């Protein structure tokens, strides 16, 4: 392969690198803005995890379907979860 062929073969990807760089910078900026909007409160996360654990314990105790499990009247009186 001579130098002209090498130059021609890399022309495609060398032209794409600046475009890819711009796209990555844009994506990085957008991701940073998204992360700034997230509310990352550790106490709230712990509360949500506690709720999910409670629901899982109820599912284990009363079984599925979840609509019946989360409806205490249906569990207490054996009625459907309508």
C-alpha cells in the first residue's frame, strides 16, 4: 500500500473525529444539566427503600397479586381489590 492509499483510507475517519468530538461535548453538557436537576437526597432514598422493603414483606406475607396485597380491606375481608 503506498502513501496515497494510506491517506485515502484514513480520510473517512479523520473527518469524523471533529464531528464526534462536538457530539460528545454536547452530550456531556446535556448530561451535566440533567444531573444538576436530579434531587439526590440520601434521606429520601432511604425512605423510599424502606417503603419498598415494606411492600416486599407484605408481598411475601400475603402473596400476589400486588393489588390485593396493597388493599388492606381486601386482605382483611377476603374481597377482590376492585
